[in-house]
C-alpha cells in the first residue's frame, strides 16, 4: 500500500478560480434549484495566449462537465456549500462528426488524432478526476416567508358566535319559565299563610285545639266544601286574590313574549281563543311543575347523568394535554382527577390518567390506575397491553406474558397486540416465538396503515414503557428508511426520561434526513424550550415560520415564540410610554404571533398571551377582551383568572378583582410573579385580606423571594392577624 501511494501519479491545479454571480444569475440559480434541475458546470482547456495561433488537437479530451445538486442551498440557514464532485466527459464530445467542441481543425494539425467518437466515456471516471467547488452566499438563497403586519384589532380575531335561530330565544324563554314558576311558588306560600290564618280564626271561634296548625278534630266532606268556599270568599273580600293575580301577571306576560314570541295584536277572535287555550295549557303545566317541585321527595329526584357528558369528557382531556405540554404537571393532574371523578365508570378516563402518571414519574399511581381498570373490565385491551409491557420492562416476564397473550387472544385480528407480544418475546430471549408472532402481526396490519413498529413505539412511549419502545422504534428505523417519525418518538421518550441532550441529538438526526421539515424544526424548538434554552428555541421557531409549509402544531409554535418575545419585555405592569423601544417592539411582535396562533386554532393559552402583550403595551380594553375570550374557552385556567384580577386592580375595580382572584386561587394558581403583583396592588388599594392570601400562595410557590415575603408580612400586619408591630408603611414604601 505504501509503494502504491508513492508511485501513484496525480495532477492538481491548486490555483482557485473565483466567479461572481450577478443578481440575475442568482435568480436563475434559485429557479433551477426549485425546479430540481441539477446545475452543470462545463470545463474546457484553453491554450496560453502565446500559443493562440495553434490549434489544440486534444481539446476534446479536456472538455468535461460536473453535475452538482444544489438543493441543499434551499435548506434553512444554509449560506453555502463545499465539496469535491466527480467530473465526466462532455456529451458533445461523444457524438460523431460533431463540431461542438470548437470547429473543424485545418490542414495537418488533425493528423494522428483519434476521432472524437472514440473518446472513452469513462475517461475521467477511470482517472478519478474530481473538481473542488465552494459556493458562498451573502444570505440564504430562499427568501424567508414574510409575515404580513397585523392591522386588525383583537376583536377582529375573536370569532363571532352566532346562535341558531331555534335557540335564539331559548335562554330568555327558559328564564321566563323560571320566573313564572318562582312566582307560582311564592303565591302558594302566600295562600298557605292566608289559609292558616283563616283556619286558626275559625277553630278558635269553634273552641277546637290547634297545635302548630294541626287540627285535632275531624271534618265531614260537607264541612270541607264549606271551608273551601269560605276561604275563596275571604280571598275576594280581603283583596288577596287580586294582589296575587297581579303578582303573576308580569311573569305571564314574559312567557307570552319570550316563549310564544307573541308581540303583535290578534287578527280575529278565533285566533285569540286558540292562543288562550294554548297559553292556558302551558301555564297549568308549568304550575304543576312548580308545585310538585315544592312538595316532592328531593332525595329521590332523578338527575340525568348524561347531560353534557361527551363535551366535558373531551374538554377535560384537551385541557390536561395542554397543561402537560406546557410542563404544568399539577394542573394537568387536577384535570385528569376531575375527569376520573366526574366519569368514574369510564375506563378510558382511568387509562389516560394512568398513562399520564407513568409519563411524569408517578409510577405506583399509574400502575394502580391500570389495575383499577382491569378489576372493573378484565377485557380492556389497552390496559392489558400497557400493564404487560411495563411488567416486561421490569423483567417480570411470566406475568407480562399472561397479560399480553390475553390481549392477543381477546382481539386476534388486532396487529398492535401481537407486535407488543413479539417485542416482549424478543426482550425475554425467545427468538422463535418473537419471529412467529411478528410475522403474524405483519400479515394482520392493513396495507394503508403506517409502519406497525412506529405505532407500537408511539403506544409504548405513551405509557412510558421505555425499553420496549426503544426496541420497537429501532425496528421502525430499519423499515421506515428515511422517515423522521422514529427519531421524533425517540426524542419524546428521552424528554420523558429527562435526558434533554439525547432528545436534541435524536431531533438533529431527523434534521439530517429532512432539513426542510417544519415538524422536525418545531420538535427541536419544543425540546429546547422545555430545557430552558430560550435563544436556541427562538432560532428553531423562527426557522419553522420561515419555511414554505407549516407544521401540524403551528399554533403552539406561534404561542411559544410569542412567550419568548414577552420574556424580553420585563414586568407586565408598568407605564407603556416609559418602556424602552426594544421592549415595545418585542411586545408588538408577541401580540402579532399570539393573534396568528389564535387564527390558526383557538386556545385559551393563545388568548392569554394576547392579553399579556396588550397589558405590556397599555391597551387595557383589548387585554380585557382577550382575557374574556380565554375565559370562554377555558374557565378553569387559573392564569387567566389571575391576569383578569390584576387587570381589574390596575383599573381600581376592586369587587371584580376580588371575584377573579378567588377563582384563580380556587383553580390552583401557580404563577408566583402575578400573585405577587396582585398582592402588591391590593395593598396599594388598602385591601389587606386578599393581599395576604395572594401573597401567602405566592410565597409557598417561591419561598426564596424576599420581596414577596416583605409584602406578605406587611399585609398580615395591616390585616391584624399577625403578632408583629412596627411601622406599617416601611416595608412597602421602601420597595
């Protein structure tokens, strides 16, 4: 080898040749790359000027080309490329009787030369000829997708909620019915009091005994009729009848207008009689409902358990997933617990809560949820697979086999059950069984379904069955080829295990396969954001928005990039006019991003971001509209309530602020910064009790904050529940 290295001959031209591309050529280059046409660079040999009078008879041998694929220049943030590219013979030299290489030479200069059609097509390939090429750009070749400036107000982005015609008056009609039934109950109570008064007077005149209106004598039917007539006479004589009738008149008019939508005069007496019959029947029915409600057995009252069941079931899962994505684990767990408590008989609610616990380090609780499901429904396939996979990961192979085989037997045509069983056999070292089961799973898998190992990996990662998930995704990498999904699933699994660097590495592996995939760049940004690498996350999110296509979760990309801009704005409370121009620019950019995120998909967190940006800019009216919209989408979000409380305090609306902060604390507020600002503002307004409660929670969330501790001590002293004395104004005024 050493001798070969010494005797190998090569010719090199180290002198570089530099060519500058004019703007028109750059435009043409971009068009050719977008059209996926390879760029061909032609090379020819030229004689030196002192030999220009001679003809180069070997010019055909030194006429070559290099084909270069420059599509990499369209990748994000790529401003150049460098490499060695193989040279090839120019096609024109291989065509007989062609004068493409510079015309027919004259005289004897052509003697002894080989015909051009005898040039070896593999001439340069056999010689190993390469050309070094480097391309440098001042800026990226593909222009970034420019976001148009937002010229609309916040109200323009809030969706108009149109009520269907059949429901247009439904709310008012229901309110009219309730008011009528309430008045009927009041009339009944008044009649009972009048009857008791008349009865007591008569009995005292007759000498009968009365014990709390229980008559200790017997009456004949004739006496009952007589007493009834006497009571009606009393009502008419005393004027009570007309008073009670007037009491009902307003509510009856309300029903006529809102329930029957009657506001115009009648055309004929027949129409009046028909309407009177309808309204009479309806009012009597409503009267019976009101009276029965007063005297029925409330303990045996029937309540429809399916009211709004599906909507709440899906909504709570959506809220929990969003909080988990934002790494707000306590809030996500509270949503799962509420879902389980509200839908205790739902196996899916228990399974989702168990999977959530496993993903977030609460393994005993998660396993207990799966055991609860299986105790109620031993044929619940997802729980059998998840529990069996977790047993396999802890090398409880016999127990795992029982659960997984049971799941496969219950659903013989469910390929995912057989994939998980096959992976278990591989982990247990039973290669023959694994091969047989996985082959059967491949036969069962639908032709249009994604890679079966990828689906199995997603399921196993969702229940945090790490070893089996990694094994499944390794199979997926072999089968999927250039797919980036296995790498993204591996990154998600590493994030669950807390290894951010490994997660970033997997996403970067995916980027090497598809550098222009917006979902991969978004995944990289999410990993960096979760790890607190704000600058890197901002670059990744900006890259996502610069690509021609959008990722599946573009709304979250807008929201998180907006949050990163808001981080540059300092405190949310302050004079907007006194802020540095850079902070104002960040706030405007954040507002624009949040609005675009809400335009892509409505979410409470998106509108919360819009409101926060508006508060920084001093647009309190728009901020309140944004917070109100966020509250419509999720009235359980403690951050929304807390920001509403702070906004009300800034406008000195104390009553509303107290209501909002109570809701924020009720729903588990965990933003110590906002709670501290709320407490400080309450103190400024002389409201010590709500200030102390807000600051107490803030101090529990951030015990190391000296500012919060100082404000809390001041609030306690002002409220009079602490034992300390001293000057009440010192601590707050110094701050």
